[in-house]
């Protein structure tokens, strides 16, 4: 069987990228983003990309890097409020944007990866999101039809993985990564720890290797935090009672 | 004297019941976590993929892999669990969350909510707000009663793009509390020192009152 192991982002992306392609990128804010693969796409210089990702990074990190380099033609996202450049490019008409409600985006990707071309959801009925889409009544309530999403390439960040492509995510860095892993015609994964096959407990694997085409240990993980929020010791603050 | 942000958060916290699974939005709703009444235990859901949100970490202990939906660093509790965005919104859309408290730009007398977009000006996106108002069993909106300009935010019909149609159950502003149902809007509480006349003068929507 052909090996899924790759040396680095550049090698993993070889022969995969082309202008005008659609790319799904995992992450929520800057948490759980495939930073090495984003850099690899930046270095390859492909353009006219349609990028499907919950957010678009910040001005100088994450997907914001591809935006600044003029490589993105269109974004499909739920929230882009952390990126000033994004707002400027969109309002001036240089960037296309399709807003999806976050849960609808997650489900579109899950559906796409599961071979489901469309589904009905309550989310967005009676809003701009439902315009031009089929609305149907089920059991007395209105639902809007949303389409499943697939991409030419999915770029995923996991915590641990093995040569088979089995993946484990860590804490809230999981977010969109598992669904995106299933919805790419090609799925490439960067991990913090590449472990020997047999090390991961089969009962604890989040993404089975069948969804993964290439895997490598990321050369560096900056893991930048958008809003470091702390509390002084011995003093209760927000969330203490939760 | 109208309610402060803290007063509004404390009032919203009185909507919590023991055993509730709750999603708190960004802004004043986040403050609600500071006012959970004694003897009541609620589980906070964060739509980026966590149940059982703990407090902010101590300085030096922030974990980049552990954030809330406002992208702030947080901590876990012994009861916490993590899951994907698809599972998270299965909880939300599937009606498994009892209460959502979120901010608003406009609320209309038919329960419509607008809180995600100002055409031509603000481009941020709806995030999870549309899913929350569509799927969570009870929706509470906390917002200032008027714009800084003085314009009413409790209106006959929203002029801003909607987040959801007919979705708001309760509105808490700095002036009082409003129940919104099939029969329209009813003012049920006035903030201390606020008169009915002041509320009428600052409200475009028609409303009944029980105060």
C-alpha cells in the first residue's frame, strides 16, 4: 500500500494545488488551524482560491496570510469579525463572501463528506440566508434546504496521528477538523506528534485513517492565542461558578 | 436610574434553573456566568465544541487549544467534554440546550431578532447566532434599550437583516423586562427608578404592561 507519510507541508502539497480550486481549512479562530499547510499554500502561490473555513484568521496569521497575498477569491465562513483586511476587501468588492450560519456550515461539510447532497434545517428561515433556497414544511414547521459541501482539498490539524492516518484532536482544537477531513477529495493532515501505528487506542480515535491521504509532523506550531484571558490567583472571575 | 450592564446580567441570571444546559453569547451575556444564583448548577456550552466551561485560567496557564466561542482562553472542569462543531450544533439545533442568552441590535414586537449585520457598514457574520435562536428552547436577549443616538431598538419591524423570525421569548434592557409571545410584547418589570412614561418614550414597538 502506498505510504501516506509525507516529510513536510511542501511535499504533501506537491501535485495537489491548482488555481481556482476549493480548499477547506479546519480551525475556530486561530485554534486548531493547520498553520504549516497554510504556509505551504502561501509559498506555492496558487490563486483564485475558494476557501471554506469558519473564520479567516487575523491580518498577519492563519488564513489572513493568504488573504494578504491576494490568493483568495471567495470565502465561505460564519464569522470574519477579527480581520480588518477582510472587511476592507469585501466592502470594496475585491473579495466574494458567502456567510453561512456556523451550524449550517458544520452540517454542510458533515453532509458533503457523508455523501448527502442536501438537508433541511430550521436555521435561517425568514432571513437573508434562506433567500433563493427551497423552504419546506415538516410537521408544521418551516425548514430551508441547504446543500452538502465538498472541496478539492481539505487541510486539517490534529494533535496526534499515525502512518495509517488515524487522528486524535485535543480539546477545542477539534472544532471543524473532523468533518473537513471527510469532505476533501484530497485530505492532508499536519500533527504535533506522529506516533507509531498501534500507539493510539482504537477506541479513542476521532478520525479513522480512511479519510486521510497524506500526513506529516508540522515543522513548527506557533499556536497563537487571539485573546489571552486570565484571572488573578485566589480571586473568582467570570465562569467561576459554572 | 436604569440598570447597569451588571444589573442586566444579574437579572438574566435569574432565568437560569438548576440542571440547565445554557449557551451564553458574547458581551453582556458572558457576564451572566458571574451571577449564577447560589444552589443552582448549570452547564455552560461553548459552540466551538465544549460542554462544562470552567473559569479563565490563572496567568501563565492559558492553553491555546482551549478557548471559548469568544476566542478567550478558558479551563475545563472535571465534568467537561469536547466534541466537533457538527456535534455542537446537533445539541443546539436539536433542541438539547435549554436556554440561550444573547445580545441584540433590534428586537421587533413579533419576536424577530436582528444582531449580526449592518448592510454596507459592519461585515462580521452571524457565527452561531442563527442556529442558537432557531434551535434553543428558550431565547433571552439582553441589550441596551436604545442606540447611543437615542433611536429605539425595541421596534415594530426590524430594519436590519434578521437573525431569526419570531424567536425571542424574553427581552431584558437597561429599562426593564419584556415578555414576547403570540399576543405581542408585555412589560413585566421596570428597572429601579425608571417610569412607564420613559419606557413608552423610548420604545417604538406596541406593548402591554403588567407593572
